[in-house]
């Protein structure tokens, strides 16, 4: 996208002119209410599920700054994703308690079953495999989340059955 100020181009993330226009309006409203660039990035993450170059260009243009400044803000925070996420986002806790209770074995089994490495999304867009440093469930270690559902005390042999719950 060469010029996000024109309002007539559809960004890749947005897919349609209407969605592009709605997002641009929301970012302008955030700025008008003395909102921050961070708030605009959070809106993009909510609306699109991740931040791509087009979304960051829109924020940069509205806030009259560079895309590299917007990227530097976004890349500081772990909440922002820069690639499209799967329908089911798996977060394996790799915090100390989970790690010493076998999270690395859970990771190996997840990678085997899903045929993915950490940080990857399946070709069909169904699963994204990721990690978390701590999910606050240390007494239930090792812990895995799929979207918002918590799986406590996971054992490697349980992984195939857990993943099959999401194969519709």
C-alpha cells in the first residue's frame, strides 16, 4: 500500500474499503480523544487479530509519524502479533514451574502432533503454536492454554486427545 491517506485503497489486512475506512476512522477518533499510538495499535490487534504493515502504516499516517516508530512501539510489547494467528492459539507455559515439570516434553509432543515449530501457524489457519513465560497456574504445572481454556497438569500422552478436541 503506497498511500494510506487516500482513503480509497483497501489494505491487505482489512480486505475491503469499508473495513479500511472504519479502522482509519477509529484511529482518528483515538487520536482526537488524546489517545496514544499504543491504544491505536491495540485497536488494530483487536480488529484484525494481528498487526501487519498496512495496519501500522494507517496508525503512522494518522499520528503523523513513521511506520518504523510504530513498529518499535509494537515490538516492545509481547501482546502484539505480527503474523496472522490460527483459529486456535496454543500457549504452552515455559515458566520455571512448568519447565521443571516437563513442559519441554509437552512442546516436543505438540510439535510432533501439529507438525509445527514454536511460533508457527498451520497452513489451514487452524492452529498457532506459541509459548508463555508464566500463566500464573504454577500449582497446576505443566499448563497449556488453547485460546482461553486452561489445560492443567498436561502429560505428553494427553496431547493428541487435547488437539483432537479442536478438529471439527
